[in-house]
């Protein structure tokens, strides 16, 4: 498992750390460009990439996440609120750090309301795998079956 769950001040915090063999600038573009986001996050995105700028992610199944940017420090840090019907209000934070010929990516997702944590652990796990595939220009189709596999693994790990 490489996704972690911690409890801080009564909140669930899902976190990941990944080493990517790509420069920070390339990873930043994948995190902030609608065409790239559509591939690795599988959502259509609209965003005003400025502090207090609005964002929206829309999935084909009708799910919608809305939020606003709370920190935009290209190409190293990005933070935004995440509001959706199923998990309520939360905050997603991306940090990138130069590391040799690549970069370290840190992702935290902090939940202020109840959330189905294994679902988010599994989802982010696979979305980050696909992000790496997209960065390598090898994307074909999103592996939804892997999300189910990881959900089961994370759920069993948490019980």
C-alpha cells in the first residue's frame, strides 16, 4: 500500500507520495491543464488557476466537484477546496519537489466531513498511476477495474 490515512484534529487525511521520472514543470502542466486532467482524472475540468479562482470537475456519470483555489504557486504547490455531494467539504493539496532527474509528488486530501476513505484511497491510488502513464505519453484507457481491486485492498487493510 502506498496510500496512507491519518487522523488529524478529528479529520481523515489521505496522503500519497510518489517519485515521478519527469520534471516538476511537466507534472505541474498535467495537474493544471484540462486536456491532461481529462486523461488521468477522467473528468472534464474548468478552472481559473488563481487564488480564489473557481474550479469544477465533471465526470461522465454525473458526479460534480466544485471548489476554489486557495494556493497557487507554480510549479510547486497547488491547493483547492473540494465540495461534492457524497463526501462534503474537503481540501486537496499537491506539492512538487525537484528530485534528481524527476520530482517528488505529495498529495493530501483532508476531509472535514465523513467520507468513504477506502474509495478515495483507491481512487487517488489509480489516478496517480494513470498520471504517470499520461506523463509517459502511453495513455490508452482508464483502468476502472484497478480502482475496484485497490478499494478491496484498502478496505481490508483498514478493518
